[in-house]
C-alpha cells in the first residue's frame, strides 16, 4: 500500500499534472494562447480554492461554485483539444475528495456528461454518445471507489499511527512514574535505615550527654559556658529527632522565610563562635521547595561549622542569590584556607555538602588556597514551594 506521506503528496499533485501535462502536449502540437490561458486558470483556480484555503471545502456553496467554474473551463479546453479529456480524471478525484456520499457519484456523472458533450461529435450518433457517457460513468465510479478505499485505509492508518504515538507517550509516562516510585521507595528505605541509626546512636548519645550536663549544672561555678554547651546539646538532640521523623529543620519551621532562617543561623553561630557573620540577599526572594531550602540551610550550617573548627577567620559573609531558574548560596571567610585538589576527598563535611547539592541536580564549588580564605558556592534549581519533589 502507498505510504501515508507519499499518497498525500500524489493526491495533492495530480490535479495540477492532469491539466498542465495535456496543455504541454497540446501547445507542442500547436501554439494557442487560449489553451495556455485556460490551463493556467484551471491550475490557479484549484490552488486558490482547494490548496490555499482547505477550510473552504466545508462550505457547500463554495464547493458548488468551484465545480461550476472548473467544469466550464475544462469543457472549453476539451472543445479546443480532446487531449484535455484526461483532465476530467482530476475532476473525478475532486468529486470524491470534496463531495459527501452519493453526491460524489452525482458529481462524477455530471463531469462525464460535460466532457462527452464538450467533445466534438465527429458524426457520432446519440446512442454512441450515450454509450460513451455510461462507460465513462462506470469507469469513473470504479476509479472513485478505488480512490475512496485507499483514502479510507490511509485515514485508518493515520488514526492508528496517532493512537500508537499516544500509547507510546502514555507508556513512557508510566515508565517514568514507575522509575520515580522505585526511586522514592529506595529513598524512603534509606531514610528509614538512617532514622534508626540516628535514633539508636546519635540521639541516645545526646540524651546521655544532656543527662550528665544537667547533673553538672548543679555544681557551683559551672558557669555560662556549661549552659551554652547544654543548649547546643538540646538543639542537636531536637534536630536528630526531627531527622528521624523527616521534618523540616527548626530554623525553617520558626522563621518567616528562608532568608530570615539563614540570618538566625548565622546570628546564633556568630554568638557562639565570636566571629561576625553577615548575611546578604540579592534578587527576588520567594518561597522555595522544602528540599531546596533544607539543602541550602544544611550547607550553610556545615560551612559555618567548618569555619569555626578550621579557618581561624575574622569574618564570614553569606550571600543568598535568587535568580530566574536557580538559587545560589555563597559562604566566604577570610581565614587560613587550605590546599584543595578538585576530585579528591576533602573531608566528610565537604563530601556531604556536595552530595546534598548534586542530589538536587545542582552544582557545588570550592575556592580556597592557604592564607587566602575559603569560598563555598552551592547552586540548585529554584523549585517553587508548590511543586512536588
């Protein structure tokens, strides 16, 4: 069977070929300006009504005018040169393409009648003319039936192709959904395992430390530093318990926005470490997905913890930048710095930060050198708060 695209191209080109090729043969045999003018008019008329404005075929009066003008021009061409009888084949095809049901066969009969009447009689009797008409109608109807059969098959093929494409798209969506569900199940299992580990180790250890600190709190002269240690232990225990229950960090729950939560973390860290920490926000601040805010907050907390432990810095600046598609957090200090070799392990804290950011399809960069301070940059997609992970 003719393929879908090839059949459409052949069907579109046939009306032009069936009028221009006979015109070429006729003009080669004898030059006549009226033949050229009429042939070009028929081609232009078909292009205007059918090719250029396919929607016009839905209007009954437009189709009637189209066939009336077309048959008049074809009859004139046949009267001039009988070679244009083959042009009627193109008219037959248009009957079956533009007219519904039995109207198509009526259009074929009218077309055959016009062509038979337009041909010079050449001494033929009325019976011979009638026989030519009947034979022409039968042949044209058989060709039209074949045309309709091929068109219906191609239409069914088009519908089947569209259904297969829709089914393939649906299957792809289902496959992606299954992969996502499998991934979420794996993540959930890992979270549950980590929750058990945190509960059985860190949380219990912090509880024991708090018990000892409460006992030391009754000792005279324990001082303010012991109270600070006790407060830090309580906060750590609270965060451990929240991690077990997969809840948002306390700063994000209590603060009116992520920028405010980041400011509270920096202020608390500065109060404990004694190192000034400034927070700067650029761009249009907006609520982000919980995973995005949690990831950036943990990066900030880990970066500040590293500064307190290793940098001996005099100042830290945290810059939160909201952009169109991404949000970036930069943490820079003026401390001692270190030798960093990209691609090599630099401690569990840095590895953990990088893994958190990469899990969100983000990027994580470290800029440092001995004596030049350290800069950590985390950039993640700015997923809106309403979107699902």
